[in-house]
C-alpha cells in the first residue's frame, strides 16, 4: 500500500480556497460575501460585500470568521478589509 499524499497547494492557493469557502457560507446564510483582493507576504487584503458591506458586525465577521479561520493554518498572517 502506498502512503497517501495530499495536493501540494501554495500558500496563496490555500488562502484563496479558504476565503472561497468562508464566502460561500456567508453568502448562503448571511447574504454577504468576502473577496480576496491581494496577498502581500503575510498581509491579506479582502473586501466584504453584500450584506456584510454595511453591517455593524462586519468587524467581528472579518476577525472572527475570516482571519480566525486563516490563522488556524497560517498563524502569522494579518487580515484587513479594504473598500
């Protein structure tokens, strides 16, 4: 039996995939979205859209769901929202 090895994704691909999954959840249950704008070393820029754009809880969404999920895999990253 050969050992299983997972796909060899880059850091950027992994982060983009995480953000896509988070955005799908937010879109389905909260009518908002998260869009990856750029990754520059350990700085990740995202844009909150839909219902999240004007929501007073968007800071909690950004730091709790988005940044919290990404930091589980990449603890040194900083996630910021841009307009």
